[in-house]
C-alpha cells in the first residue's frame, strides 16, 4: 500500500489540524478554568483571613449577595465565626474559619498540581506538533529532490 507523498503530506496536515491542535485547544481551555478556580480560592482565602483577624465592625459584616443572574441584595452577617463554602456539585458545607482556611489551602494545592500536569500536557502536545511538522518538512524536501 504505497501512498504518494502529497497524500502523506495531506494526512499529516489533517492530523495536526484535526487532532493535535484540537487537543492543545482543550488543554488551554482547561488551564484557563483551573487558573480561574485558583484565583477564586485565593480571593476566598483572603476573605477568610480578614474575617479571622477580626476586621469586622460592631454591626457585623455588610456585604452584597448574588441572588442569581447578577442581581445583588445587601446582606448583614452578624456571626462571622463560620462560613459556607461550595465544595462542588452545588453542595455547600459549613466550616469554622480555621477549618475553612485549611480546606482552601488544600484545594489551591490540588489545583496547582492539576495546573502543572496541564502544563506538561500542553508542552507534550506542542512537541508532537513540532515533530509532525518536522516530518512534513522532511517529506516535502524529499519530494523536491
């Protein structure tokens, strides 16, 4: 089954565009999601530390609460010793502030590990693209000779 060089070139180009570049796009999208999650957890960590340090006025904590579709209402939290955190799949768990801080630090650590794996996957996919492009260049040069 001898396939001509232009057909091989077309197959490799199709493989790069349809498989490798799509894989790279998915990895990059997932990296953006994980980066956003890390950012949210770091913001939550700062909020928890502020609450734990006692930087709350006498009347409690005044804040705005999202009730859906970016509609906010004013809220007054009188007891800031506990916090509710979304632990995933729409489930919330009540934590004491020190426990919440440990939970957030653990999640940030896990997300950072996940980000490192995604970086490696991205580098691997980019290396595969360069490898196939090198093969394409070799095929095209051998065709010219």
